[in-house]
């Protein structure tokens, strides 16, 4: 809490009056730093490959901390997160993305365009299964959102 000494004509020379104003400058500084951190971190947690997802029928479940998204566009092109890959390179690129531990029990979320050929999805699923990635989830668009 701050205090100020009274000036001339204010009575005694050593009377201390209390100042009831709060210094908000440190609070504003902390809030601006947090805002900048969230503005930088939020885009890093999203996937930029645009696909038209089919509507979901199941209840939504919360995603894991570091999800792995395999996106399949309607022309059959594959992306691991934002990095383009091919069906033949899929296991190698996925292993490089997962890291040296190579945890194959981590769930792979497949985001396929609504107009994707079934054969393209099946080919990607077969390649994942051949290399031990059995935890697979299909992503659909929530009906409640537009």
C-alpha cells in the first residue's frame, strides 16, 4: 500500500495519509504476456489441411494431448498433420512423426473428405495395420456445428 506525506498547511509535519489506489500496471503486463502466449500457441494446435468431413453419429470424445491426424483429401492425397506423404512412405513418415520411441499404441485420427474414394481410405488403413498401428479413429464433423 502506498502513502504520501502531507504538505504545508496540512497540520503536523509527520502526518501520513493512506493512498487507496491500486497499481494495475503489473497486472496488465502479466495479462498481455499471457495473451501473446495463447495467440502464438493456439495456431500450433490445429491442422490446416482442409477436408469436408462427413457428419458424426457418435458422441464426441476429448482428443488426446498430442493427437496424430492422417488427412485424406478427395483426390486421394495423404497428409500426416500438415506434411504431405504417400501410401508407401506412410509408415516411415508416421514413425518419424511419433519419434524415436515409435509408440504404435498411440491412436491415429483419420480425417477423410466426404467425397474420398473408399479404396483410398482402405489402402491407408491396410498400410497402418501392416505396420502395427491398430489404434485408429475416424473423425467426423459434429452435427451441432456449422
